[in-house]
């Protein structure tokens, strides 16, 4: 209690020394409260609401930025996948085209080989026919020479029947030797 009494005495001593005018102090306190209320109501409250609104906009912008970043990453990933798929498809197409080209070349080679064999076969057949024709003509010529020689050796003219027999015999002998 003694402490409380000494504080009261000290407070009264300060009041008497500095001369506090109580009605003026109360009026200043009321003016301070009115000014504080007006500042709070019209200025500080608006500033706080603007700050909260800006904080919300910033938070929304950051959220949107994160969403956009995720969407961008997803889009880039899809783009990479699409490029890889396109690359694989292009490689398959190129491979298929190469295989088709090889098959086409092989088919062309096979056709050319068959045509060459056909040409060779026709040429051999034509050569054989020509050989047979030449041999037949040679036999006929030889038979005719044999008849001519025989008729001169015998010094007589052969009848048509004898000529035929001589020619067929000479031809048969030539066929046997050939």
C-alpha cells in the first residue's frame, strides 16, 4: 500500500508541476477519437480493403501462373510425344517405301530375266529352225548333185522314178551321217 500511496503522490506532483487542464485533456481526447474514427472509417478501412483485394488478385495471379505453367509443361510434353510419333511414323513410311522399292526392283529384275530367257529361247528355236532349213536345202542340193553326177557317170538319163529313188536314198544316208 505504501507503494500505491507513493505513486498517487508522485502523479499529483507531476500534475501540479506541469499543470494539466482536465477539461482541455478530455476535449483533446474526444477530438483524437473523432479524428481516429474518421481516418479508420474513410481512409484506413478503404486502404485495408484495397490491400486485401490486391493480395487476393496476386494470389489468383500466382495460382493462374502455376496453372498456366502446368498447362505449358503438359502441352510441351504432348508436343514431344506428337513429334516422336510423327518421327516413328515417318521412319515406318520410309522403311515401307524402301521395302516396296526393293520388291519393285526385284520384280523388274525377275521380269527382265524372264524376258531375256524368252528371247534366248526364241533365238535358239529360230536358230534350230534355220539350221533345219539350211540342212534340208543342203540335202536337196546334195541329192540333186548326186543325181546329176550319177546320170553323167552312167551317161544316161534317169527316169523320174529312178531320180526319186536315188534322191531318197542319198537323203537317208545324209540323215544317218548327220
